[in-house]
């Protein structure tokens, strides 16, 4: 199948339907990630009664399991041989388990003690993360297989991020406007337990449909993808190759940079409802309409990322955008702490926060697109050095980073809430102002430090447009030699 496809052919431009079907698959991850980022902490803390620290520990335990599972799935995906290629068997198989496990997360059995609820949260979080891994890693790895062209990859990943944000924002808006609306017994809709159960059903359906649409829509690309080589693999061989591949210097730098950015982004997302509900004292309707500011930000990123990649390169653009994004995002909090920002309830407060959200979120999403595209560019450089195509393994690490957004973000948020002594069962307008102020004072420096660390590590990434093009050229030349019956040695590939 794909072994007969010349390496140069993977540098082709992709059709619009291919980009759309590929991008649509990220709706599933966007819905799941949105729920973890925005609702999981407040649901299990303020609604179900677990302490914020306990929720954070549960999610970190699930993330720890991910750290071992993700590279295994990536390695298996890279080495799977089937008539449906390396990636699609995993994508099809994951659809039902992902949807069912996500449904269970938001419907804990009634009458559980706090200890039982803690273990239930751990179990369901591990289930959903494990099953989404079996879909997300093979699906995201297609970005590096469908094309090797430097800017085309950024464009393709822009579709993936756009659809991921659209999916997450649609269900977020529906949750706040439909499922978590206030009623006679719940003046604050975000604290309506029954609403979360209905939200879980709607989200599970969206996840199931998105996975199948993307898998079926990209099925026709299988003949153009690489096929796993014929070879016998032992566990020791897989482990040795895994560590050898992931020790790539530029990859390690961009991975650590991505982890710090994910921690900062996850912190912002998971603590967002606490800030909008208690710090700014916005209504559920106002919070829901932040959906449109995030949508505009995602559209901005979709358009900006490919252009910035072409004009300024990926690394410099990503570093600048991430620092600009966190600066703009934290400015309103800093000004409020200094006493020079409009008071809660002021008619100009919401418009300012809304516009600030468009800019800061747009910059951050664009930086994340470019960072993920940088991970994809490691594939060819690694192949030159190891002789193996390892898209799945590299994107397993990328998927782990994406899930760290929620895992480490929720854990960090829970620690900040504990540090600020934020109460359980809190009501907007009734929390001690000193606690609200303390929350802002611990959040701002934490977010800035995390993004600064991300930029510091990213600066060590070495792959450029020129070096990537040279890697693709050498691989194409080696492929031509092999097609003529003259296997190229590693030295010839690197020459």
C-alpha cells in the first residue's frame, strides 16, 4: 500500500474536504477537553462536595496513567499493519468507548460517600483519557503523514484547532444556556447537578459522531499513507526504539515547552469559572456569551497561524504570541488588584473583558497551533537519524501535553484555590473580598512564570524551514535509491 508511495508525494497540497474531515475529528477532543477544563473542577467541588484538592489529586492520578499509556499507543499505532492502514483501526474502535466513558463521568451514582466518589472520579477519568488516547493519537498523527510540506502542515493543524475550539464552544454555550440554566432551586446555574447529567448525554453524542465522521471522511487517504514495515517486534525492541526516538534534542525542548504552556493554559481554563463567577461576578448568560469571543479568537488563529508560519517562521512567532497572550490575559486582574479597573456591575466591565478575551485567547491558540506544527516537523529529522517513521510516537507526546492542559491545570487550580482558602458552597458576592484578592494575587504570577518557562525551553528548538526542507530532500533521495534496489545507509541519508 503506502510503502509504494514516494516520499516526495507526501509533500502534496491537500484538498479542502480532506482538511475539513481531518479537522472535524478534533471536535471530539474539544468537547472532552472543554468539559474537563471548564466544568469538572466546579462540578465535583462545588456541586458534588469533594474538596478542590481532592479533585486535583484524582485528575493527577489519571494523568500519571496517561504518561505511560500514551507512548505505548503511539508506538503500537506506528507499527500496526492492516488493510485500513496504521491509524484508522484505532480511530474506529475508540468511538463508542470514548462516548460511553464520558457519559459516566458526569453521572456518578447517587449516595456515594466522598471516598467512593473520589475513586469513581479516578476510575472514570482514567477510562475517558485512555479511550480518547486510542483515538486522538492516531488521528493527530495523520497531520505528519498527510503532508510533509512545512506550511501545509500548519494550515492542516489550523483546521484541527479550529474544529476543536468550535466543538468545545458549542457544547460550552449549550451547557450554560440550556443545561445549566438557573431554576427554582438553583439560582446559580453552574451549581445545578441535574444539568450536568443532561450535558453529559449531549456531549457524548457529539463525541461519537465527530469520531466517526472524521474516520470515515479520511478513510480514502489510506492508500497515500505510509505502511508499517514488515518486521518482528519484541517488547524490548519497542521500548528501545521508543526511548531512542523520544530522545531527539529538539523534540525534548519543544515537549517541555509545550508542557509548561499546557500547564498555564489548563490553569486559565479550569479556574475560569471561578474568576467569571466570583471575581468578576458575571451572570451565567454573560459567561455563556464569552463563547463568541473565544469563537472569534479561534477564527483569528485559524487565519493567522499559516500566515505567520510563512512570513516569520514558527518558533519566533509562537514565542512572541504566547508571552503577549498571557500579558493581555492577566492585565485586567492586575488592574483590579491595583484598584484602577471598572467595578463589578459597571456597564463597561463586560465589554472590556470580552474584547480582552478575543485578543489574549487568539494569540494563545495561534501560538499553540505553531507549536504543534513544530512537533510534526521533528518527524523527518528523526527519520533521518533513526530510519523509522514515528508520527504516532511523537504525537503521543503531543496528546499527553494536550491532556496535561486539563490534568495539571486542574491540579494547579485546586492548589491555588486551597492557597487562597476559597470556601466550598460559595455564593457570588458573598465570598470574603480578601479571599478574592488573594486568588488574583496567586494566579497572575503563576501564569506568567509558566509561560516564561515555556518560551525559554522553546528557544532551544533547532528545526527551521530550511533544515526541514533539507531533511525532506534527503529522505526523497534515499527513497529513490531504495526504489532502484540500492538501500541507502544512515550515513547516505544524513549526507
